[in-house]
C-alpha cells in the first residue's frame, strides 16, 4: 500500500513518513518538543494526556524523566499498537498507556488531567471543528490545569499567491489549515482558555544532517542513504527545502500555553 503513495504529489507529511522514513514530523522537530517540555509543570504527581501521541516517543520520555502518569491517544490504531509495545520495551507500561482516540471527542471524564499537550494536531482538524477540540481539552483539564500546543504558524497573514504555491508544493492540508500566531492565540481564548502564553519561532531551513538530531544515528543514517541513492526522494526534499527557504517570513511554529 505504501508504494502506491506517489512521491511527487503526495502530502508532504505522508512523503516524509512513508518514503523518507521520518518518525518526527511536527514543525521544529525535536527542538520544538524540547521547548514545549520545558514549559510543562511536570512531576510524579501529575496526570498527563498527549493528543496525537504517534509511536509514543515523547510520552515514554516524560514518564522516564518525571515519573508522571501519561495517557496518549492517536487516531491511528497501528501507531497506538507500536506505542504500547514501545512502552513495554522501555519498562514504563505501568506509567504510560496508549489508546485510539479523537481530539474532537475525548473519551475521558471531566477534569481528569493536570497537563494536556499536543504537537501539530489542530492543523489537521477542519477550521469549523478546531474550537470543539480545544473545548474538549478544557473539559478534561482539572481546574488550574495547563494545556500546551505546538502548531505550524504563519509569521504574517498569507497572500493568495503564497497559499497557492504552498498547496502546490506541499500538497498538505496542514499548511492551509494553519493561521497566524495571533490567530491561534485568539482561538484559544475564544474556546475558554486563560492566561495564554505564546512562544513564536520562524523556520530556519535545516540541512540533511540535522535529521540525525531528531531521528537518532541509526534512522538518521538510513534516511541519509535514501537521500543519496534515490533521485525522486532527493528531488522532492530539495523542492520542499526551496519552498521553505523562499518564504521565511510566513512559516514558523508557535508554542501556546493556556490554563483552565
């Protein structure tokens, strides 16, 4: 099935995951994750929810470092199974569990979690349901609890030309579903979160060797080898890098904190 996804025209994130083999796909990579984690009030008394937990890398890391209890949800059943196996191998299955779940309809009781975080989830949700997802997070947060979001963000309001080029170059719903830093902040406030804090970061084009920082040596070398030997992968990666380099004033990511 994966081979049927065309390298030249598939969604940017599908391309990076299926063809290139990246496991860290959210804007800013591991650096953005580290920046988000630094802002979270974590210790072994906290109950935590990660929305869009993928293969469980971040949740497992937090359980090891802080001893907090974490539930991760993801809409992809295959990723959930991989995450639970990874937690068992890491020896933290008593602290971490993963289940299939939808950000728009969280299957948890009211005021269950101290901390809730996600990375590049709202951009995958249609505009008319983004507020619903944020309100669901607010519902399951304890009073005074913290929510944190890392999202693709525009440095300024995009022109029609930019959106047209972005759609053509990335084939990604996530690009068109983003908004400005101020736009995300306004949406969080509208959904009822308080004390909003924003960290704004504009993209810097990263070289192929920076992938090792995100993926580790083993997978990083595997990805670099694909880049060297596969012309279609190399051309698409260069095309995407050129797109990001051409619009530095538009593309970035924001880390947004809000409390209940």
